[in-house]
């Protein structure tokens, strides 16, 4: 198949005609299971009927929408991004999905991230959500965000888990193109429950296969049959979809298949059927039972956490349900198998995870794939690491004044105002003023006076809010004096002073849901201290046990090492996600034997449990 060729599959018509409703908008549920009408909405779905009018609120009552800015914390460059940026000019949805031309890796709550991405823009979604098999099994990285999210999932039992997942599946359906596919990876605990919900969301007519993923790892028992597989539920968005049948054919078990009993001069096997020469195509019709090796066999792929999936599995899915240049997404990306394989197969990609450690490991993995396997094969776009809701303070301090103001106002739930130099935005009609990016700066008495005058004379209102890292004592006193004028003068102004790191600043999101408070925070990177000790010829010990988190309640959660740093961080094999087998805590002291003496540059990347990360670069002489 050529890179530009697109094949769409139309379903085989049933023997008996079944009345199928017209394709509905993605925010409506299907009308029936085949011939059986649907009498229930997905768990958690809400719709109101008033005077013959149906208002669909979906999951907004449980998970209200909040819009926060994305912060680009890192861009990994490969030198070809201008080519991909040019592609945006002719495709508005591509521009909305990849505004800088780069692939995107997100850190944050995937529900809210998805809600800010454009509809009908993705060809294929694969997700491996947390299985409903126990809290401890799913908490892999130990980040505070990961623990918080999984705690929320289990609190409501199976219905709570399904509601949590349904809210995300509805957004995924919205994001899929009309010809798109979604694969949801589950085990026996919840696969049948989830299928019922997906029938309601996507429509039973759009269910294509339950794929049995037999990976050879199982727990033996004399009390039952082996539980030696997991399930993938494959649904399509509409009644036409992409499926590259010939590219995922199963190999014949017997190369001397008796049906193809002749061989031509080139070694190709064939048979005659009604006088025509039919060649063996290299495989049989793809089966829905996939027997694949596990990570114990593919040890080079293994990065050390229990739910990692193999590249072989993702290669088959991505090859089958997307074309070269197509867009693949994984909103539970974990260790990054999906974007890594998508990159290797020359697809565009979007990935997200609520764990900062997972994001760091994924970024490292993508860089390694490009450097070692595909960097010289075809042009590769850059990729960005973007935070949603958890923002790195040092990077914000580097913003220009205008950009910083826009960022803060959006995070506060307001909109930018440009008609006055002393009024930067509005929120619910209340004027906003934003201080300077540097934390060393603060709001002064003069700033208070200018803002108070502007809101009274230009906006003719008596309230305003000033947002900043800090406020000088003189500024606070000026605000108090303005408040005292309230009962004596008609031109009084009452000002609120809100620090960016305060609970009051988060009120914008907490007012939507009391559970949202931790979704918005400002963080510092850890303070990294690396002690190096020579212990033998070419062998050294590297110790980061004196490294500390600078965030309140923060602790060091993961350490990665690159012992041959050359300008782009790529973890040395075996030094990515290291845990003490007894305690589960990150390993802070490691040893490394170098192959030869000489000058090296070492890089150490550290993440804390609140999302802070810092990479320390260390030149050293190995003897």
C-alpha cells in the first residue's frame, strides 16, 4: 500500500435487514443495540428534559469543564519541524492539534486535556487505562497526581470506575475522525462491564472485535483454567473505517501449506483456482487471537514497571488502523510504548499521562527511538512536553510581560483586556491587574494607585483584583486606605490582592468542584546534588541522596541517568525507572563501569512526586 492510499472497510450486510438509525452527533448516545433499543444511558451521563427540549450535559455535573493554559516546559528538536509547521496552513484541525508543528506529550489530567483538543482530528486511539484490579497494582510511579486519581477511581466501586472511564471515552469519541478507531485494553476484572458501556457510547453496530491478547504470562492454579490473556475492545467511530488488512496478515503456521502446492522460479508458492494462478500472500486472514511474546523475552524494551506493553502489540494495532502520516493518540501513555511505536512507524502522535515520571520516561524513549532507529530514515517533527495545571515557576519567570499576563489571566479564569495599559484583564466583569514574571518583583504602592484610578475612571466600577507573586507592605497599606474611603467618598475602590501560589488563586477551579483544588499549582524543580566517588578502575558510584524537593510535601520520586550525554538526554539502558525491590522507593545511589578512560558528560534527571523535574549536567574525567 502506498503512503497516500487509504482503504475503508464497509461492514458486511446481515442476512436479515436491521433498521439502523442515522449516525448521530458524537454528544448523543446510539439509539439501539443492533435491533434492540437502548433503554439506558451510559453510567454517569446526565441529560435534562424541559418542555420537550432535551439538554445534554453529559458528565459536566460530575466533572465540570475547566480551561487552563498549556505550559511548554521542553521542546526536543530534530531539525525538521519547519516542514511539519507548513502542513498546518492547509488544515485547520491539524493546526489546532499541533499548533507549533510538533508532536505533543502532556502532563496532567487527561479528561481536561482532551476537552481542549479539537474534535474529529485523530485517526486512532489506543488506551491502556488502569485495570479494575486493585489500587496498589495501578499505582506504578507513585506521583501524588497518580495516587489522587486512582484513589478517586476506587471510591465508587465498579460503578465509580465505569463513570470515571465513560467521561473519558465520550471525549475520545469526540476526538476521533469519522473513520477513526479506538482500542481499549482491559483484563477480566472489567472488560465485560466496559463493553456494555462502550456499546452505549459508540453503538453496538460499531463494535468490530474483542481481541484476545495472549502474552504467555499467567498465574497457575489447580482450581481453574489459566487466566493467560487480556482483552482489547475495538470500536470504530462510524460505519466506514480504515483497516489495513493485508499489512497485518497472520503468518501461516506451515510454510508448505498444501493448498499452495506449486512454486514459481522466484520461490513464490501458488495454486490454481478455476484456472487462475493464485499466489500465497504471506499470511492468513488476521485472527482476533494474538499470541505474542512478553517483556521477559523482549528484555531490551523493559523499563521496569509491571503494566508495560510490548512494541509488537502496538505495532500491529497502529499498522492495522492508521496510515503513514496518520494521527495516533494514547491518553494513558505510561512508559511511552504507543508514541514510540507511532514515531517509528512514521505517524504523528499525541500522548498524555498524569504521572510526571511517566512523561519523563516517555520523552526519553522517544528521543532514543529517533536517535537510534529512524532519525536518518525519514523526517521527524520535534515534540514538546506540555503541562496542564501544574506549572514550573522558573519557566514562567522567563516569559515576556505580555505573555505572562495572558497566561495568569487564563489560569485565573479571566480574559485578556487590551484597551488600557493599567487593566490587563476581566473576570466576571471585575478588572484584573497582573504583576511582573519575576518572583523577585512585587506589586508596589504606585501599581495600586494606577490600577485603582483606571478601574474607576475607565470601567466605572468599584472592585478590582491584583494577581502577583508578591505584594509590598506599602501596596497592602495602600489597599487598606482605599477600603477606608468607602463610607466617605463616592469614588472608593475595593481591591483584592491574590498571590499566585495561594488557595484564593485556585478558587477559580475549586468553585467548579471541591476536588479540583490540586489540579492547579505552581511548582519548583528539585535541588539536585550529585556526589561522585571512584570505587575501582573505570568504575564509579553516583549518589543523589542529598537531592531535595523544593515543593511543600515533595519527595524525590525517580532518578534517571545518561552516562554519555551529548546534548539530548537519553537514559542509559537499565538506569530509567529503578526501584528498591523491598521498599518500592527510588534508588538514589548507582554504580557504573565505563568501557574506557577519558572525558565524559553525565546527565542526571530527577523528578519529585509533585511534578517538579530538573536535569543536572556534569562533566567528569574517567580514569
